[in-house]
């Protein structure tokens, strides 16, 4: 399951992609909870897509001495990034 602060950081990054406080946008933490939830949902969708690609790459690691270690690390990373409801 995703660590909640990772999801929050991804949501903040998506929000800040449009601009920042210098551009007149309020800080992410100052947004209404309903607006924050919208960005969190976008973050979860992006993270699910990323996890899908990490798992695909893990399945594509060529046979070699370190393959089990590399695949294990990739699966651990995918598990860490998988959204809690995903």
C-alpha cells in the first residue's frame, strides 16, 4: 500500500505543475479538502499507471545472476507506490 505522504506529495506536484504561489495560486495545503481530494484522485491514477509499468519492466528483466534481486526491488517499489484503494 502506498505511504500516504507519497500520495499527498504526488497530488501537490500535480497541483503545482500549473503554477505556484508566485503565480497567485494558494498553497496546496490551504485548498479546500474537496479540491485536495480531486488532486489526490489524480495522483492515485498516475501512481497506478506507474506501478503497471514498473511491474511490466520487472517481468522483462533478462536472465542474469542478479535478476531475482532486481525483480524483488522493482516489486517492492511497485507495492510501495500502489495506492491504498488500488
